[in-house]
C-alpha cells in the first residue's frame, strides 16, 4: 500500500542563484518575486497568466503548485535559477534547478524552466503551467511515491545452503458477516487445529467478531500448505471461514530451530510505530531469533520511485517512474547449524510432553549444530537463554575441580551416606540411596549428592569458580545472539558451597553453557561455542586447555555413568560410546518438582538436554538423548 504521508516537517528552500532587485520591467525581477513568493507562500506580488493567455489569480497558482506535490507534500524542496532569462520577443524563459529530499535522505534533482510573457501595462508576468514543476506534469496529476522492495537475505548453513526460503502458506481467517453460528464455528475450528497440533487462540474470537468492521478479514492462523491440506476438507465448508494464499520465508519444517531462527511476518503496528521511516504496511519483518536480531541486515533498504499519476489512479497500474532510487538488497546471515542434527534434535524433544531443550555442539570446533525447544515452544529459546540450576550435571565440573587440584583421584574412597549435614543444612540422595565408602568414580556414576557435599570443603569456593571458568561457565563468549553463559555460586557459606558442588544453590546455567562445558571435557580444552559465522560476532571468546590427566579420569567416570550408573539406558545407543552425566535439579524451595538433565558426548558431538519439571535425569532427559542419538545415527 502507498504511504500517503511521510511524517517529515514540510520544508521548501528556494535559492535564487544571486538574482537581485524588485519586481519590475525586467524578467529576472519577476523570477525573483516568483521564487520568493513560492518560498514564503505568498505570490501576491506576481502576476500570472495561463498558457492560453488568460489571467489567473496568484492564490490559485499557489494552490495548484501544492496540489501537484501529492505524496511529496511533506518533503523538502529547493528551487533555484540555473541561468539568466533568455528573451525571444515577448517571451522570456528562465532555467530552474529543483532538488527534492525524499524519505531516507534520498536526493532527486532535475531541471525545469519557467516562462514569462510581457504584457502592455503589466510588465513581465509568469505563464503558469504544470511543467514549471516537471515537464511531464499535466493538469489533474500529482507526484506519487512508490516503494521499490528490496530482496530479503536468508539464513544459510555452514555450507552456504539456505535454511530459510520462500514457501506457500495459507492464512485461515473468518469473515464476520458470513458466520451463521459462531459457537459451532469456534468448536469446529478448534477440533481441526488440534488435529494438526497447532495451538490457536480462539477464546477471543467472539470479541473480535463483535468489534470487527464490515468486510473485515480476521486472521486466525497461518499454515504451511502441507498442514493446511490435512484439515482442508474440514475447515473449507465451515460458514464464515475465508482463506488467503501468501508466500513466506520459512524453515524446512515448522519446528525446525523455530525459536533460534525466528519468523518473517508482515509488519505489525508495533513495528510500524517503532520504525516509521523504515517500514510501511505490508513489509516483511523478522520477529524473534536470528530473523529479529539481524532483521535490518536481512531486510535491506527499499528503494523509492516517483511517478506521475492522476488523483484516483490505481496503485497497481504500472506507471513509468520519473525517478528511481534503487533498493539495496539484504545480505545473508551464515550460521553453523546442521540440518540432519537439527532435525534429530527437533524430533527428540517433540516426543516429550514437558517443555524441553536440546543443544548439540561439534566438539572439535565448538560449532552449534542444533538448538531445539519443544514440544512446541514457539519463540521461547530456553536452550540458549534459560537460567536454571544444573543439578547433578554440575558434578562433572566439580569433579574436574577436585581431580585437577589433586584433592581426590578417581579411585579415592569417598563416603556416600544417606544424609550429610554441612553448615547446619542436611543433604540427601535420590531415593535415600546409601553407598558407603566407595571409589570416587562410583560416587560420580551413581550421582551421590552426599559424597560431593562432603567434598565441598576440599574443593572450596575458589576451586569451584576456577573449575567452572576453565569449562566456560560464566565466560565472556559470544555466539552472535543472546545466550546465557551461566553464573557460579559464590559459595558464601559452607551450606551454600555444599549445595553448589552438586549443582544446586545459586548456580544457574543454560543448556548451551552445559553443552559447551561438556564439549570442553571431550576436547580437552574449552572451545567457545560459535553459531553466527557471518557477520562474525565481536569478542567471540578465548579458548583454553584443561589438565590432561584429570580430563582422562573424568571421561572414564562419565563413561561409567552410561555403563553402570544412572544413564544405563544409553548403553544400547548405536554408534560410538556415549559419555555423560545425569542431573536432577530442584528449582523451587518447598516443591518436589525437579528439572531433568543429561549432558554428554558421542564422538564429535556434545550435547545437553534439559526437561522442565521432568523429574530425575534418567526419567525424562535420558530418553530424549536416546531418541536424538538413535535418529542421528540413521
């Protein structure tokens, strides 16, 4: 649609090119008065005649000039003479330079001329004709602004293959005047949408219908063609439904890294209000995720064209522009996501009823291979920005701290009582388990909280922070989009330190932070995760190394978790051996609900899974991991 007002302060600058003198018998005097009057909005000192020789009032000329502005009425215009008048008998012609400043500070400059005629007793008078503003202008026409759309860039994978591209969609809506039974319509639509597992807010439909203008299209949901075809025969016959086909920039599937990629949709009212000089109704805008973060780069800059058209001309009619500022197409954003890994991650979390997140990294270079949130998290990217306690997955970090400082070895006997009291606070194990004095690697594999609480004083607050930092927790790394790197407990008192040693207390992490820490163990040194390759983010982070002997021991302990500890359900997973650590994270005092965690690696892929309110790590997170690795192996 045309934007009829541009929202800039009207400004008409006229530069008379050094002409001097008052209106009199010389043509340059008349030009001076004309340009000054045009500038000041008062042409009363200038005499005018039409091209046919009839007189015309100066006020009517000023009105006509301003009417011709059309869509440029709020745009600055500078007019100056481009030379001296040339006389030929009773006619004098003065060349003019016109300079418009269009939206976006685009300059449109061209030449015109004004003719004058000398009449007996009246001196030189301006011949008023539309060509003074532009040679092509005719009576009844105006300048019209048209936007020239820029081609939107896309999001590419590491191989340069588009992850997002144009796809046909169907917008399902209702037309209030066609509805015969709103209650029945709402019920039938709800049943159809549930069939394809799409959540649509129909609770407000009654109110929207009541407030709708005549002929309104009330959109309900936008579906990919494949989803629409599944319910087409159910929704098409419903009295009141209407449909519109559009093309949108979409990922391969609806679930594909949805929260990470974001969406591209028509500009909302908020978009238009926030960017009045950049957007207009109908523009495609990125919302959320990478599409939102890099929207300006992806969107590019639209061009402008000026056309001359009659007042009632249909904008869809092609009119040859008299000026065009070419658009600047958007540029692509290149990321590390791997399609096969992302699909496996999406499928793994989709089968989990509770909200869950999975992040997978390539161990060797830190590339983010998958970012999944499910079963239908929309734009909520918990995988990158969640801030939750890590539970017993943090024993991986505490164990590294203990091993690297020589406080224990994998074979050191460490007591695992049913309960342990530290700093006046009593800690217990899952299911009140009691192992007695066993090698440290058994405490780790069986996830004994009391053993780690008992070792907290040996580790110390500084030891916890040092180990966490070595594995990237709380680090200054940047993947090109918001990601929470974690916050480590200060271990301010013995009880807090004991809790933090096995992933409770005030320590908070995100799945990507734990995936990066796990990848560090697998690699033997911290590698800052990377997601956006181009434009590469500043301050991407610094790599580091870990103590080789301690890492070797920790890897063996993480393998034992799978072979004989809390993650044995992963023993049968195809492919290379799986190493990992389960976690059960309490997140609210006085509540028995816990988040379920598993972090691990297989070959060159490290991953972290968190299931909100999923119970123990072995109950929810491990099955998600099993589905992920099994699908990835196919």
